[in-house]
C-alpha cells in the first residue's frame, strides 16, 4: 500500500529534469490496465525512514510542483511533520535521528526555510478535498516532456487536468482531452489554484500556460453551464 516507486520518481524526476520517470510510474500503476488502478495507495514525498525531500531536491523551488503532483496524482497524499515548512534532514552514520526532531511550532513558523510552502500545501489539500475526481478519478496522461507533465483525472461528470512545469520559464501546453471528458463539446476550464485563470476548449483541445516551477489544476465546466 506504500507507494515507494512514485516516492522516488517525485524527487528524481525533478533532479534529473526527467518527468518521463514519474509519468511512466503513474501510467504503469494507474493508467489503462494499471497494476493498482482504483486502489488508494499511500502516497508520500518523505517519511521517518527516508531523507526529507527538501534535502533531496537540488532546487528548493521544485518543492512546489512536487507537492502539486503529490496532491493531484492517484493515491492518498501524506505530509511528514515539518516538511510542510521545507525542513531538511538526512540519515547520518546509519541513524535516522535527524529525521525525527522535536519541533516547537512557533519557532518553526518563525524560522522556516520555506515559510510560504505550508500555505501552498494547505491550498492544495483544500483543492483535493473538494474534488471527487482528484480523490477517486481515473488517470489519463495528456502530455509528457522532460520538464512538463499533464494528466487528466476523471470521475463521473467531473474532469480535472493537472499540469506541472519544472522549468525556470513559463511553458505553453496544447492539451487534447479524451472524448469522455469533453463535457459535451466546448467547455470552460478554471484553475482551482488561481480562479482568475479560465480557458475555453474547442474541439476537445485547449492551450494552457503553466508558470515556472508551478502548476495548474484545471476543472471543467460544460459549455451549457459556462454560458449562464
């Protein structure tokens, strides 16, 4: 039930600028005919037995797209205490004591290496909590390249597209949505992270610009509803 394959892919895909690794794992596990399709595996970026992800990433700014993946991919995401602040920690001389420090909450808030990360993770948690597609939906890959990845989560009438960009500049993606998720033709897709971003799809295709070291989590609205 503990998804170590995707745990490794989450950080090494960023370090190696190779989203093909995590994309392969997700499709093998949750795509059509996937080994663990519809099973709620335990998904994590770090825990009490492995180095903290903030110590593994070569670029600290990759923490944000990494956690966007964690909260939008299939599975049940978990946050190891302290990692929401970007705390570091590595095993030393065979001991994992450095991974399990005693934390004083107010001090951590004041001295956090990544003080903005906790709010970003809380926002992602709210987005996932409000979306049945992200909690239970099927997985369909839409785009894979070295530093960009996009996939569709589909549950009954709800469709959500997650797109992440590990590069240091914006990335423009053209995404073709499968027919079963096109909501009756043209649709309006709105970013759950930044609702000011709203895109129109035509013929099942839309273009989206993903910010550097960032993400979009786009939910669809049928054309009949978008017109009201």
